[in-house]
C-alpha cells in the first residue's frame, strides 16, 4: 500500500457512471476527469513553526472532492489512485 508523507493523502478515484439516466452510454473521450475519491491513506500532517504536527482535516474512509488537475496519478494492481496535498481536497461528501 502507499503511505503518504507530510500533509498528503492518497485517494481511490471514483469514476462516474458510463451511462446517463436516459440510457445513453458516454465514451471515454467525452468523459470529464473525475473529481471524487475515497481517502485510503492519510499522512501525519504538516509541521508548523513550533515543530508540532497540524491535524489533518480528512480521515480514511471519507469521500472527498478534489481540484480537477491536482495531484499525481498512480496505478497499482489495476486500481487508480491519486496522491494529493491536503490543500487540493476541496470538500468532504457526507
């Protein structure tokens, strides 16, 4: 498994469905980049000026929205992951 460093997180990318509600299939070339993922690993947090770790805003299992072109794509065992800085995680979906 991937263990992120510092204030980074690893998310498993959640692809949108390939079919619209009306039943039309969307080809890969017409899909937008996914912007949603499940947090699978969290770093220890960023060090502040006092030498203390700042707490992370997300935890393993959270579903987050992230910036469209953020992070680094990694593929392991056929599963697509993205390593992001915590600042690129925009919101938690509840």
